[in-house]
C-alpha cells in the first residue's frame, strides 16, 4: 500500500505520468498479493507472508543500500516500531486472505487508516463518512448462513491488519522525520521479515526453501513490496494529497478486479456494495481533508 510517512505534495504539479505511476502501484500490490495467495497451498499464510517480505527486503536493500551510516538509539527504536507494525500488518492481511476474497480483505483493512483519519478530524462531515463505512461493514457481517457469508475469523484478521496499518502510519510519521524514506522503508521491511519469519519457519518449514516455490515467491516480493513501495516514493511527492488519497481509496476495487482475474474470486452484489461504501467513505474523507488543507493555505496566504 502507500507509504504514509512520505510528505505528500500539496502543489498542482501533477502529470498524467505521475497519476499513471500511482495507479500502477495500486495494481502492483494487488497482483503481488494474488501471487502470494498462490503460495498458500504449499506453505500457508505464515510461510507466504515470510517469503514475500524476505524477497521484498532483498530488492529494497539492493535498491536503497540502507546499511550506510549509523543510526542513533532513537532512530533504532523508531525503525523497530515501524517494522513491527509493518510485519503485523502483513501477517494479519495474509491470514485474512486465506479465507476472504482479495477485494473484501482490502476493504476491511482500510478501515484502520480511515478510522485514524476520522479520529484526528474535527469536521462534522466526517460523521457522514463514518456512517457510510459502517453501512459497508454491516453488509459484510456474517448475519446469515448462506454460502456467501464471510468467515468471522478472516474478518477479524483483516480488521487487525487495519489496526496495524494505523500504527504503521503513526510510526512512519516519526521515522520519516529523521530518516530518508527509502532507507526507512528498507530497514523496516527487514525488521518486519524478522518479526514474521519465526511463524513462517514453524508453520511452513522446508516449503520455504523449496525451489519449486521460488519463482512465485520472487514475483510476490517484487510486485507486492519492492515495486509499490519504491514507486510510491516517486508518485507521492508529485501528486497533491487530495488526489493521491482518492486514488488509494480505489485499492479495494482494484483488488476485487485482480482477485476476479487471477484468483477467480467472484463477489456478490452485496459484497460489491460493501466495497463501494468503504471506498466512498475513504475517498470522501480524503477529498474533504484535501479541500480543508487548501483552504487553510489560502487563508494563511491572504493574512
């Protein structure tokens, strides 16, 4: 997903190429998640999450070379906190993905950063977005025993992933203030790998080093970690925060489409309605926040 610790651009210096890069990062993550889910039959969610983070860390370390330069004690703790939140987010996300479709998992996960944004806000309009998101969640609750009812444990894991995402945002804001973003994310991915690896080794064992799993594991780390996190550093500095937030709010829709094409996960009309409610709440909150920020800038400039 997006790097919350990067300072978003508020200037209108947006090009179609930058928007294309942002959209590509969204689909890259979803494609990588689909590759990761393809590893579940051989190594389970724990093992798949481990190899995804490992190969993502390999790519990011080769790209950013984060070992150069010493860290202060404070920076070490910030990186550890950041990486632990990222590790929890990854692990709970893929545990949820074991029983839920990709698009619905992303929708539930997005309630974490959405809740954080709404808590920090004082706008009356945000009550509307809370209500819209609540409707989306109600539509997903397993209130019946039909074949389309969602697994409660999977929903809980997705919500826990969203909670870790909110913690990741808070931790990212701190570490991003003291370290270059590329170095911060490369170091945090390594920490996340160490957090998740013991679970992966215990659950998957020899499957982690099975050569037959290597091609998909590499694609998983490349598409779900190395590409989106690196390209986000480019896109987020060139796209206004309002527009970037709107684009990121479309991630559940992209996930549902990728899930349909790559994983053959067909959703019901009710589930699509739930996704669109959560997308509307996230996008509306981002749009209102961006407009509010612009008004503050105009007011400051005219004083």
